[in-house]
C-alpha cells in the first residue's frame, strides 16, 4: 500500500516507571526453547541484557497473519528495509534477520520477504539492541531476528485487494503465494499483479506572479497517471555440504504512464500538454550458504546477480512548440561476499571478510526542441565500477550490562566512464566504527556511536536527465566525489509497562564533499560537490501502551525529529541548509485490538508540512505537503480469513511548491517570477481480502 511534541509530560511518568523484571535467558539465532509457560511480556536475556525475546504469546492479542505483522508490533523498533540502490551488500541490508541471516536479496523488499512468512512459522523474535556476539548487525544499532520453528508447515495464501476512488476508478491488486517449511528446508513462491494509480492523479493549479506580487498568469492543472506491474519471486532452502543453502530469484515487469494538461485561464502564454511513459524490467538471483565449521566458527558465502532495463519517453507540447526527452538504459550488478565469524569465548566475537562487486550503467539520452536535437553534456555514457571491500569487526561483552563493538571497513573502487566523455577515478576510503551499549539496569539503555561513513556516487548523476512537467533539463557530470561524513550519536532508551518504550537520540555529523547542484558548461545545472558542511538531528520516540490507562490492547506510537544542516551555497556564497533537508518531521500512529484480535482499528497521521527547499542555479523551490491521514479497520472472522478496509488520504491532501525564478544565476540576477503550484490527491478506499488454506 502507498503510504510528538506533547511527549514531554508522558516521558516524565515513563522515566519513573518500575523496571522490567529479568527472566530466564533467551538464545540468539539458536533452536527454539522447549515448550513451557509463556508470557505476553518480552523476556530479557539474562546473559545479554541488550537482547529482548518476544514469544508468540506477546502478539496473540493482535492475531498476526505474517512475520511482517509481528515485526510491526515490536515496541520501540523502527523497521528499515535497507537501500536497494546502494551498490554492494554491506550498506544495503535492512535491520531484520531471519534465523540470524539477512536475506540474499536486494530487489525483493524485506517487508515482502517477511510478509511471505506466516506467523505460525515464527518461534520467537529477538530484539538485539547494540550488538550481540555472533550476530552480524550490518551497521544497524538495533536488529530484529526472526527465529523460525522447525516443524512442518505448509501454507497457501490468496489476496484479492482493490483500491476504490471517488470517480469510480478501481485499482486491483492480486497475489497468490505458496510455501512449505520442514526443519531447515524451505520452498516458497509468490506471484502478484497490480494495476493502479498514485497521487499523481488529481486537479491543481499553477499561478505565476511578477516581482511586485501581481498575478500575471493563472492556469488549471489536470493530472492523470496509471501503473501496471507483474512480479514473481521464489526461494529454495536445503542442506548442502554440511551447511544451509538458500537460493532466491525475482523477475518483475513495470509500466507507467502519466499526463499533465496545463490550461491557461488568464494571462499570457499558451496551454500545454505533457505525456510520459516508462517501461522497465528487473531480475535478480541470490545465493547464500552458511556452514558451522566448529562449535564457535561459522562461514557465510553470498552471491548476487541483478539486471534491469528502463525505457523512458517524455513529450511536452505548447502553442505549436514541442520538447522531447528520451532515455534508454540498462544496469547490472554482480556481488560476491564471504564472512568468517569466530567466537573464542562467550564474551568475544570476531568477524572477518570481504566483498567484491562489479556494477554498470549503460544509458543513452536525447533531447529535441521542435524536432531539432539539442546537445546535452554526457548524453550517452557507460559507467562501470569495480569495487572491493575488506572488513573486520570485534564485539566484546565484558559483562551482561556492557557491549563494545569495534569495526573497520576499507573500501576501494574504480569508476570509469566512456561514451560522450571518457574518465576514470579511483577511491580508497577507510571506514572505522565504534559503538558502545550500556544497560545499567533492566529497562534502561544507553548507546553511543562514532562512525566514518562514505556515500556512493549515483550513476544516474553521470547522465543527463529531464523534468518534463516544469520544462527543466539537467546535464550529466562525471567529475564527482563521494560524500563523506563522521557521525557522533548518542541514544537513551527507557522501557516500561512491559511493552512501552521512550527514547531520545541526538546526532551530529561533519560532512565533506557535500553533493548538491552546481552550474555546468552550456548553461545547464548538474549534480556536483560544493564543499564541506555539518548536519544533525534530535529525535524523540514513544510507544505508549494504554493497558494501564484503562484501554487494553491499545497502543500509541509517536515520533518527532528536529534536524539542522549547514553548507555554503555554490552560487551565492551564503550559508544555507542542505538540498531538500526537512527541518521538522513527526508521525503519530494508533492501533487498538479488540476481542483478542478479532477486530482491529487505528489511524496513521504524518503531522509535518515543510518538505525542505530545492536550490538550483536560477531558482529556489520551497516544497510543501499537507499531513497524510489514513484510518483503517480489520476483521478476522476466522484464523484463515482477514478482511481489512482502509480510508487513505482522508483529508484530501494537497502538495506543491513555491518557486522563485531568477532571470540568471541567483547571485547576479533578480527574481523575475514567482510560481506557485498546488495539486490535490483524491481519497481512496482499500479493500483487502486475505485467505490462507
């Protein structure tokens, strides 16, 4: 599906709440414990107080269908699916493990992977905070480990879902999945298809004002879009050569069309029509093999192959004039990774390994005005990267209350470009990391982190691109450096009332070679480095159970973040925020389970409006978006049947921007025009029928 400031008073009572009692130890990535009495409160691993164990009984009142439903109910856990655009595996993994291992997949979303695991297949979920010996955290301060049962389970799932819009448009989504698990052997398959639209459909307006503020043009916008996709996934897991082998594959087709009509109501200028069409194909094959070489030594080997193609055509016509932009590209990635983990004692864990990856992007773009080709810098290029990374990590747990993690990754890469311009660059970056976790007593935890982080160059920035809707073309730039930063972070977490959590985080980063927009030859804008800067944020999060407030099985989740960034503008030389940085953000969600999970209802509310500013050579664009509201209800008449109804965009959300346009570079030319754009997305109903058999 598409998709707190008042915390201070609540936090005061939270900090005074009684601490959670310790109970019997829980293992990490081990076989399920023997059957015995269970509690609906999380257990604390007495050997590692940073590990909380959630048994199925904890989730019973919500009747979860899948492992994803259970992960969404973990108190104080913020799910991250990872970043599939990150090249390599080191920085791409999400923060959920399955039997102690991340999925050997990047294109297949981690949430979808968890959605294919039935809740009945989950023995327990372990919330690992700050690291634990023998667990590869993949750079995350907190991970959830889903431990599966070893009994035989077979499940077939059929979902028939539909989006319903006020104008009668229907967006069907169909899904069928099958899976079987027997001990460590697994086989699963799923196919899904959808035809729907997004918030790119709806009315709007565009108004232009002169420097004095007088309206000079008023235009209506009529937007329409539609996408279609088909995706199939499969996975096979078997015992092989004394280890566990898992193979997973994915293939998907995607097609999208959108149009925008601009109808001039008053003022000079001609009405215009824009039409865009994009088609893409993606495929992935992943292999993961894990074997215990001894009671304290484990070897993990991972291989991944990805390939995708994309074709795009955008045409804009106005008053007999036309602009056409086309893009035809393909990209691929090959990864091999090996990791050796050794636990010399219960207090120490060591990990050594390496990763090699080869990536390419082959892209050709064209731009024409009234049929006459216009030369674009770096219009046709092939970008290749050969990348290697060696890593080592040591985790030391001198006591159940304290964990210290030292890590060092050294990345070396060579990026070459051929085509319209030939260039090659070599980069070598060491990336040290230290994290300390202190749990002075149950329910209280402090985490501190210092890390050197290096971003990756976006291959798309090497190639020319266009935004047809606003008539903007951006040139490619091969002369780029990765953005680097040194991060300092501290977090305090307080757990209370069994499943209540309050935490506060502060972070500061010294950033080098900030990636932004700069002027390029030919009068075009393009992506480039603009110097050093700083960034940081302060975040408060709360999970508040209502049981002790007289409303059982109800939970409020709230998050608010204040951020600050600073860099020197490459055009004006003045200090400003980072490109697109949002100064304030917040989210409030509520869920209430009734009748033992037979009924559920809730809402999701994003309460921030400011979306940051976009800075270009000749303009400044202030983005805005009204808060999004979703209300839902769910009914489970039987264990094998779920009916859910969502009302999305309940407030007819509007979004848009204020655009200050200069007649030349912002440091030399005055404002020539102000453009205000606002669009409205319609509300929608989402009806889901899920049947297992």
